[in-house]
C-alpha cells in the first residue's frame, strides 16, 4: 500500500512519467497484438503448406502401398502375410528416404488384430502415436484422414507431427490401417525462431519508442519546467528572474512571452512600490508637520473650553465641540504616525515578563468609565502563565477589542476567556451584539473600515484601531482572527507565542459558533460576581 501511494504521488506530480508510462502500456499492447497476429499468420502458413505437401505425398505413398499389397497373392503358394507387410513397409521406407520424410505404422484392424497378424513400424515409432479415435475412424471409412499428433518413439523421444491415414485391403486377410507420421519438429523450430525474432523486434521497438518519447518529452518539458521554476522564483519576489531563450519555435516564443510578462510585472510593481513609498512618506510627513500646529490649536481650545461658562449657549457648545474634535484629531494623528512606523518597518518591541490576565484587568479598569456609561459588564475567565510581551502594545490591542465589544455589544456582558497550551496563549473577546454579516470578517482589519458607518459611536473611533492591533499582534509573531454571525455576536481571538518570536500554527482556544455554549453564562451568578464600581467580573 505504501508503494502504491508513492507511485500515485509520483504519477500526479510528473507529467513525463505519465507520458512515458502511457506510451509503454499502449505500445506494449499494440506490439503484442500485432506480434500475435503475425506469429499466428506465419505459423498457420507454414503448417498449412506442410499439411498440403504431406497429404499429397501421403496419398501417393498410400496408393503405392496398396499396389504392392494387391500385387502379392496371399493364397496357397504365395508369400505369407508377414512378408507382405514387410514388403509394403519397406517400400514406404524407401520412398521416405534417408531424410526421414515420414515414419510408418502398419497396423491390423481391430477385427483381425486378435488373430495375431503382424504389425510393423519404422524408426522405433510407438503405436500410441496414433490415437484410438483416429484408428476407429480409419477402420470405418475408405477416405484419407489426417490429424495433428505427438509422435512417440520407443527410445523416449517426443516430437510434434502430422499423421495421415488410410485403410489398406489385403487379399484373403482383411483390412490394415496405414499411418504415415510426418515430423513437424523443423516447422516448430522455424516457428520458434520467428516467434523469438518477433519478440526481440517488439522489445526493441518498445524500448526504442520509449527512448524517443523520453527524449521528446524532455525536450518539450525541460523549457516548460524552467519556465515554471522561474515563475516560482518570480512569485517569491525575485523580479529580475528571466528564462533563457533559444531558437525560434513555440517554446522559444513561450519563454519570450514570459520574459516580457516578468519585465512588465517588475515595472508595474516598481511603480506601485514607488507610489506606496510616496504615499507613506506623505502620511508620515503630514502627521509630523501637523503636530506643532495641532498642539497650538489644542492649547487654544483648552483655554476656550475652560472658559465656556463665560459664553452664551451656542458659543459654549462650540467650545465643547472644538475640544472633543481636537481630541479625536489627536488620536487619529497618533494612529497615523503608528501606522507609518509599521509601514516603514521601524516598529519594535520592548519585552517584559507579564501575566496576560493582569494586563486584561488593567485594560478593563482603564475603560471602566466607558463600560459603566454603557452598563456593559466584562467577565474574565481562565488564566495563563507569564510570557514575554510588550505590555504597552498588548494593552492597546485589548483596549481596541474590549472597546469595540462595548460599542457593539448593546449593553450585554463582554466575555473574555484566557487559554494556553505548550506553545501559545490565547485571549478570546466575545460580545452579544448584532454580529458580522457574511464577508465582513475579511474586512474588519482593513484601515478605515467600519461595520456600520451610519451607526452612532460613543468612542469617536477612526477605523484604524483593529488595523494597528493586528500589526501589534504580528510584531509579537502572533495574530488576531475574528468570527461573527448575524444575531450571534462577534468573537475576536488574540493568539501569542509563549516563547517570544517563535513561529506558531495553532491556537489554544477555539473560535466559532460551535463554541457558543462554552461562553454562555448564568446571569444570576454574573450579578454576584460583578464589581459595582467597575462592572468587571473577575474569576
């Protein structure tokens, strides 16, 4: 079974193997069929020719034997029956010659053999060379009969042969049966030589065809394989990769087209990279340049906000709006600067041994005012060992996840579960809000994307929080993934390696609708666990 799967895998991966194997199977079948037909036709022709000549010779020999026997009177004063039989057999032996054209069996019919009449043969031929069925048929007919048989000799030799038989009538005695046995060993030898020649020719043709197919397949697939390898290197980012072009055939055209495509892709990617660098530089420059005037505007807005009681209603409201919007603008500016650092690859980590549960509790405490305003409790379950992480960045990640859950949770409890295994630590934040529509789970981490732009927000979000959170997780060699379904809420899962920067491939906590029961809480028990001030449940 192991070798079968290995062969199946090789069969699926190698086009040349499939071509060569298919050619071998088809050519073997065709050569075998043609060889069998050829051998059959040649063998049939040889045996038919031998059969025709043997019957002609036997007919003449049998007539001569009948004349010899008829010319000898077996009455009173005539030679005895033994002499007659010997004379007939000798005449046939002389006719056969030294070449041994045939052997002779001269046997008495069954109705007279019991009288002890003599029977003769030549060259030690055994009587069992002739079947009983043929003897019975000869005794019942006056025609010439023939059949293929195996000639047996008293010395143990056995050769294939053709037996031609006819009855011989002897005066005053009765009928004898004359059997002429023509050896077919030379014909069999000839057929064997032809069979070997056809077999050798077939094997030569098959292997010659396989070599030819291998050469042609290699000639065709080698450039294709080189093109595929170049495409793979191009996919890996080696934009200078090109395929050597030789000749003017279709394969050369393929290589030339690939090189043209690669050059075009390289040019376009270069242009996109240049535009991206310009865009990132623009965002970074603008963010930095806005710092100083924003600080000045902020100071002026604070003065107006602190003096708002001295103004009329509309002016006081304007001072409040100005302070709020400048604060939001500062947040946006800070996030844009952080994004620009991620894009420039300038972000780094400040690692310390930290208990993730302590970080979650601290984050929830910092959001206590928001949670209390929205009457949204936070339930923290589970624990995990200490790990190395950048506490500032992980707090920012958790702040985004919990504040989002609070924003869309419709006042229902936010569930935060901690889990760990030998390789990872995971934090799942789940709300009971409206959930995500189909296709939105792949958009939540896009910059400036919002699930419902028309929704009234209390936190003044910019649409960059989850994008920054994802970059913070990636900076720790972890990730954030999300699941949501309409009416079933949304789950965000933060997964971090227990050993800093170690590659991981799985998470210690599940994610998805199949785990809803795991996160259902008893509301009566929840009320007893809640801290009345912070509305944070600690377990």
